[in-house]
C-alpha cells in the first residue's frame, strides 16, 4: 500500500461520493487533509471516522470565491503548505436543450466550471510560491462524448478539460502538475442532482441490478486512482485519466 504521509491535500466537494471516499482513503495513507463542502456534518463524520489522521474541516460553497479562499488560507495556517487541491464538487442535471432549463444551466456553470476556477485561483498563488503543487479536477467521460440530454452537462466538462490544459501549459515550469480524473458511471449522490425523474429513476434502478458493478464503479475505486496520481514522482504528471466500468459502452 502506498504511503502519502505528510502530503497536504485539499478536497473540495468532500462530503459524499468520490470526495468522501478519497478523503477517507488518503487519511488512511497518512495525508494531512482539509475537507470542504456545504454539509459540515458529513465532513465531521469523516474526521471522526479517522481519528488518527490530521484533518481540518471547512464549510464552503465552491461558487463563492471567499469560501474557497478561506479553505486555502485555513489549510496554510494549519499545515504550512498546500501540495494538492482536488476540485471535485459537481452536479449533473439532465434535460434536452429544448426544456430551456436556465436555472439548471446557471447552477452547472457556477459549480462545475466556476467552482473549478475558484479552486485554482485560491491555490495557485501558494503553489507558485512553493514552486510545486498538484491541481486535480473531476471531469467525466462526458467531457469527451456527448449523449442525448446531457449537452449542457457535457459542455461544462469539456470546459474543465480546456481550463486544465491551459493551466498545465501556463504552470508546468513552476513544477505544478495538473490531472483530470474523468470517471464513467459511478455509484454516487450525483444522481440526486437530476431533476428529470424518468432519467433519475432509470439510472438508480440500473445501479441496483445484479452485476451492476460491471456497469458502475464504486466511489472507492475512483479514490484509488486519485491516490495513485498524487503519489507519482515529481518528474511525472498524469494529465488525464479516463476510468470506465469494464462493460460501459460510452
């Protein structure tokens, strides 16, 4: 088992799913963690479940730059540095464009895109001063493919890929790594953000079927991938990692 002892990792969107699983795994492997999300009670549960780990928790909304900045400032105050920021917060409403779901579109842009930019803006000055750092962001296979009903969501994930590639080009000389984690279908609370009830119930039912593990990964499996890219040597950057269930077609 790899050790991430003393790595200082900030996880935005850490209260459930991939973020929570990653927080627990990194805690077990010795990382120093700052966990941030809107649901402080969920973060406290993770901290209490890992009593041997050094964990700070922050209530934060990624759409608010002051909240995100407070997480980074609090991390530096507690641990002296920021080695990794994992921009993981995201939502996935699903509707055809003719539904003209303005509120959903705005919310996706604010969380999926602006949230990533807020994380980068807060962490980058610290990392540039350190001359080292690692920015990891959750994208999706739908940042590479577009499916019926997912156009707006895919748009936000394509944007994440462009932002992260731009960051790589701008900051690689400062020894700052960038990684996109692009999962396929994963069993998380992301489906709760789907307002189209027919789509939501269909996906939830599919996850409950025998053999669903071949079509949907557990959050813990994505967490293992995040731990792997964090543990790479300084001269090695895994810039994009697409992780699909073996039998997922898209």
